[in-house]
């Protein structure tokens, strides 16, 4: 960890932990010293913060320290002038150098809760630092006086006192191949202020270098991601990369992965495709962890596949693409198992096309017309969603809105049943299942109840909300149900409500009584962009613009509300 060179200078090996809740000198991590800094690992911010912290702790001039190696990684070597190794150890709070065995040090605040690691007979203990990422504005979290750690799936919970955000997390245990997930809850007395979860991880094998991370957000509200983007792309595409995080594909083909273990943003290979625009089709998650970029609105379907494991884009062929033809503003449905995508209608088409998301050995995506499926009329701009049964998550399909003429707004695809009194053309409403047989339904509904809101009604942004009881063949549309019109709402949800965000506001629709309320807090997005849910439970809002059409340079994150 510390080496004195012939010229008298000392080399210090460190392990950087960026985006920490506070900047502080940590404990030894193998043969390196952990240095926690609040700065993100972008544009040299973390390096500068490390040098500033060491200058202050070691009480040396800034010119007496520099980073020799590891400028772009987390494992770094720092040069220190003017002090010998013993002085550096003393000022860093390290014990004197010893030739005998040493015990791992766990932060005192966690000694009681994670003390099992100190007493177990581990032949190869594994230390895993946990980075807690805070929202851009975390001043309201400074009132916290206690925190709890919950380990899943075992359910072991540990509660300890904190003084605001002044705490450090570090897990040490015997290496295990079993998946586990760590949740952190921050509270004042019995009032929950924020919580977050890691991705599922193991402590054996190739654990993420530098540890794991979680984002601490306010429950049932949007929180703002702390890092800003230098060149935000309002038309960025985004989707879940199964088992890895969130993939972002920018308009120019640049690709980035938000690693859900470390929550670091990693650059990937660029997609080079002729005559491809961001508003043609979309980016879709496949069951094998790859992602499919499918364009189908401006030409015959074209497809590309990205593999996060190999960091490579490949061109795919769609079967019978010429027969499918362009499908402008087709409604898109994904199979819950992420093996197939459905294009419903689009343009003048009234049929549906199923396209495989898993290519064969010849890099072809199978495609075929869905048998016995027909729309009642062309419905470009419609929204489609699955209607589940208790034993089948894809029992039927509900199509809402779309088209260029007035008509019944709803259609149950399996029966051809039209729902609702005629409405003017309703384009791109946001729809989601409010209650249903596969949901924990506190109201005891026997069938599917769907909420649809916002979009464009008769050429104008809509402030209306439709409640659709599919089993009861009821379609109730309430104009002016929202306090403002939402032309392009994004939806996210928890067990208690649906949430619709747009026009710099967020609205909550209660699952039980359908009451609509506005959620407090700052919503940055006016329109555009995408919402992407990760395995951690967090939903990211990325891309889009504000009310002045300025591209958003920050993401926002929704953390679900939980039982009190």
C-alpha cells in the first residue's frame, strides 16, 4: 500500500469510491486504501476530489501530491512528497506497519449489525464497499436519525443510528454464490425519508470492481440524479439491458450502459446505420440480455442487435420485411418473457405482426401475421396493452385510441368488442392496468380495470382520464380530470398507484378509489424521453425537453412507495 522510492517520495495505492455520501478516508481494501469522494467519476472530478481530500488530511501543499497511475480507473497510485511512510500512516489513521496478520476493519457504525463477518471462520473473507448515491438536492435527508439495512431473500434487517447523511456502508462476509440484494432505508424516527436497493449480486467470483451502489430516492416521488450531461440528447432511446442495467442509444449512434451494479455510465460501441432516425421505431429488451433496435415506421422493418457482453452491434434481417411494409405509428406490445414484439396496426393497416426478438443462427428475426387479429378500423397512434387472466399474462389485448376519425375509443382484440361512446381521434394516450387478476387488488375487482390519460384528443393536448372496466364493458371518459393537459405522459407505478408525468408535473391515480392527486416535488420533463425500470425497483426518466424545449441535462428517478 505504501512504498518509499529511492528519491524519498512515497507511493500510496488507493481504491477510489466515487459518488459517496461524503468524502472521507476509508479503510484498507486488500492492498489498497479506500478513498470515498462525493464527486462522480467523470471529467476528472473524482481525481480532483481525491487530491483535495488527501492534501487536507495529510496537511501538505497541493504540489506535493499527484496521481501517477490509474487516472481513468478506480485503482490508482498517488505520489506524496515531504512525508515518510510512518507519518502518512499516522495522518491517515492507519495502524503502524506490521509483519503479522491483520484483521479487516469494519466502520464502527456497522460493527453491531455486520459483526457476523468479524467472527465467522472465513478462509477468504470478501469485503464489498457499498456506494450510496444521493439525489442532486438531498438537504431534506439531513434530518435522518436512523437507517436500516435489509438483506433479501433472507429478510435479515439491521437498524442503526445516523447523524443525517454522515455514515459509511461496507459489507464483509464469506464469499457466496447465492444471489442477495441489499436495501437501505433512511428515516427520521418512524418516518421514511428515502430508500433504495442494489441489484442482486453475489460475493463470490467476479464481484463488481469497486463494490456495488444504490440510489437513495424519496418514496412515491421523483428525485433528480446527481450527475448532469454535457451534451444531452432529447431523442435518446433507452431500454432495460436484462441482468446489466439500462442501455442508452443516442441519435448519432453513440451507446452507453448504466451498469446497475455500480451505477456507473460506461461507453459502448456505436451503431452505424444509414438513414436511421431516432423517431423511427424503438429500442427493445430481449430475453437473452441483448437489445434490438427495430425501425418499422418509415421503411420496411430493419433491425440491429447489441450485445452488452461483447460490446458489439450486429445487423439482423427481418423475415418477409417487404410484405410487412412500413407501419407508421403502430402500437407496440412486448411479450412479458421478452421473446417477441407485436406491431398492431400502423398507417392504414388493420392487422398485427409478431416479430421475434431472439435471432436464429443466420441472424434472422422470424416474423408473421397474427392469425385471427383485426382492428375495427385503422388506428395509427393507438396504445395497446395486455389484459391478463389469473393463469395467463397475455390472455387478450386492449387497444385504445388511434385513428383519424371519431369512433369507439376502446377495442378488445380477442372478441372484437368496442368499448365507450364515440370520441374524436385520440392519439397516444398513456394506458396501464390499474387493477386486475394478476395484481394485488385491495378493491377486490374481478376483472381488468385500465386507466388511460393524456395524449392528443382532437388535435389538442388532453387533460382527460378514461377508466375502463373491461369485464363490465364500461368505458368512462372524464374531461378536465387532470389539472393540466399532458400531451406526452410517461407512466410509472408502485403497488398503490399509477403515476403520470409530463408538462413539468406529476399526477397520482390511486389504485383503490381512482382519486387523482398531484405529487409534490420538482418534475423537470415536459415531453419526449423514455421511462426505464430496473431490477432495483427504480424507474429512470431519461431524454426529453423542458417547457422551453431545452434538452434535459439531468435524469430523474422514481422510487416506489412502500408499506409504512
